[in-house]
């Protein structure tokens, strides 16, 4: 559940609590007013007439408040549904990383910005080693846990401005904006070490760095994939770069 959805739930609970408090206050106030009227006005008919008018006003206010609360609940429900749809459109369901579609969109935007201002750009392509054998040995549930653990490590090892995405299966891709090759290598090594020590598994990584020349997105991803294949063919659990 995202932060925005949690806030919506908190708002709904707070709204319900306010309704209960206001209802209790209205009941108490009516009883208090009735007691005060009986002390000030001795005529029973006058008491009933004033109390009836007072109760009518209170009931009207309470009705309007209930109507407002209902409208607010319906509106918050629609906002929640919208947020869920948006999250599903941009986020991988299992790992909660960005999905491939969203990564491609963000990559194109960042690529255009880097071309305009001549800023550096690095990309990491990662693949969990022997993931099929891991699934066959431990089961798909354990495999899902491994994917989620690796995704969490990648998020913690990168900045908020970086785009961490699940590319497909056990493959991940990370866009490191404003990052030179040596700095990208430090990030890749940090991820490789963390995955190896925290999950008892290994990862192979392909790294590409561009400083002035920026090819198309497809070519960049293909270069990163080639470096990843090289890392796997040279024994896995390593970083190959270009």
C-alpha cells in the first residue's frame, strides 16, 4: 500500500471519529438545553416549542454534516481507486519497482535532458545468477522472496532521482542520471556485494556510460545487455562495462 493510500485510510478513520464525537455532543447539548429551559421557562408549552425549534436546527446541521461526510468518503474512495490504477500502470506488482513501460518513458525524458545539457548518463543491467535453478530447488515462493529482497537492495543502494525498474523475469535495469562511469561502477559494486551478502545469491551486472554521445534508448539497452551477457559468460557475479 502506498503512502497516499495510507493517508486516505487515516482521513476516513478521522472522519468517522469526528462524526461519532459530533453526534455525542449533539445528544449531550440537547439534554443540557432541555434542563436549562426547564429552569428558566416554567411554561411547558413554551419549553416544548423552543426545544423543538432548537432540535430542528441541530438535526438540520447534523444532516448537512452527514451529507458532507458521505460526499467526502465517496470522493476519497474515487481518489484511492485512481491512485491504485496509476500505481498498477507504473509499478511492478511483485517487487514494487517501476515496470518496463514506465522505465522506458522516464528514460526517454532523461535522455533528452542529457543531450540538451551534455550531462553524463549511466545504465546498469542486472540479472540474478542461476535464478531458474534457485526456483527449481526452493520453489517459486522463495524465488519471489529473492526478487523482492534484491529489489529492496537496489532501491536502498541508489538515489531518489535514479530509476530502478524490473525489466522482466529476474532482470533489472537502473538509470543513473548525472552519473559518470566510475561512480556508476561504485553503485554497481555496492549492489553486487549487498545482494551476495544479504541474500546469499549473486548477480551479474552490465554497465554502460555515455558522456557526450547519446544513442537511442534501444541501442543503450542493447549495449548494457551485451555487457551483462559478457559478465555471465565470464563466470557471473561480476561487473562488465563499456
